[in-house]
């Protein structure tokens, strides 16, 4: 099994829809660190699991410097964003989404809970 990971930073704004009082329901921004983990038993014709450039394009070109509420059809929590990113990248099995210092959400595809990296 081959494993790769890509770490990148995105800047975004959002507001959350919550059923309790929170300042996060107001528009605010973050500089998030996103780490995308991919794996494959076989390499593609280029000798890669997935090109790092393609991972960056799947994430940064869609989310960086954007108002997420205007482009996504779900509540843009760190948890929801980590799963959405995982679904956008080929061979992705895990995403760590560090919204701010000390606040990280992780999504792992079912069946990959004990995967390496």
C-alpha cells in the first residue's frame, strides 16, 4: 500500500448555523491548515497515488479566499469541511482540518480507521 499526504493552508470566511448562542453564527474568518491523506495499492501510470498538484487544486481552488456559505450547500463546520474535502480528492481516506490553533477536526472514511500515516 502506498500513502501520501499534502498539507496546505487556506484562508476562508464563514458563519455557522447553530441551535445555541455563539459568536460563530456571525461572519468570521480563519486561516486553516488542511492535511489530506491518500492511499492506493497501485500507482497510476505516472508512478503516483495522486499528484500533489491535483490535491491542491481540489482544495485551494475551491475554498481558498472564499465565503464558504456562498459556495457550499451545508453548514461549513470543520467536521463537515473535512468530510467534504475527503470526498473531493481521489484516493483520499482521511482529512485533518485545523481551523485554528487548538481546534482540529478529523474525518476518516469508514474502513480506514487503522490506516497508516
